[in-house]
C-alpha cells in the first residue's frame, strides 16, 4: 500500500511524547500511512504559524488518535483537536494509557 501523507493525526501532550512517537511508529509500519504528531518539533518548525499548521493537518486527517493520559485530559488542546474532528464528522479513536 502506498504511503499517504498525514492521514492520521495524533493528539498528545508534550509529557507523553514517548508514547505518541511509539504509536506513530506502529501506525506507519503496520498500516503504511503517515501520521502527524500534534506537538512534534520535527513537523512543526520555529517560524511556522502553529495553529494554521495544526488546522491543516486536522483537515487532511481521516482520523484523529487521542493519546489520553491523566495529564492530557486536563489540557485544553486535546479537547480542541477532538472537537475540530467532531465538527468535521471524522472518526476519533481514543488510546488510553497510564492509569487512565
């Protein structure tokens, strides 16, 4: 299957980056689809209009994976990114980990 660019959007908080990166790796190798990490310093660069880049990635995504931990559920951006996909009527998948 050919790779398609940023079809999966992974929403996470910075403190959970190790879990998000592992999830991205599994998705890209098992499914063959690129994933966009919401807070990835290698995908969102200094000087980028951050919100515009996030919104473009959300618009292109076929599905959003919410990385839900005890930390992330207390942060507004996870809800913001989930809400954007709900408004677009796109599927959202929750990945709970840690003690959640």
